């Protein structure tokens, strides 16, 4: 599964009436993780060729199209 992670409130400008980035990404079945932190650590590890495994554990919310998550990343050995 493909995932886009960002350390901002949204992949689209905010506030907004339209959400073109959401439409494109969700249309491609991409999971969007927003308002995350310490992504620089993952980017640096990726640049060094280290494998990265990310898990996002959402809270189940009835009839919702999104949810808060507990995001956890594991950086593999060189």
C-alpha cells in the first residue's frame, strides 16, 4: 500500500473549499498521514538506503472518512 506522510495539517492548502491533492491521492488508493512529526529522521534514513517500515493504527470511528492514528516507524539496519 502506498502512503504519503506530511508534517503539516493537510496535503492541500488550508483553509480550503476544494481538496485536489486529497482527490488525486485517494483516487489512487493512497493512504494520507497528516500532521506527523520527526519525518526528517525517516527521510535521512531513506537517503542512506536504510529500510523503513511504518505502521499507522487508527481509532475506529463510525461513518468517518479519516481518524487519528498512532503512527510508529521502524528503521532497519544498514
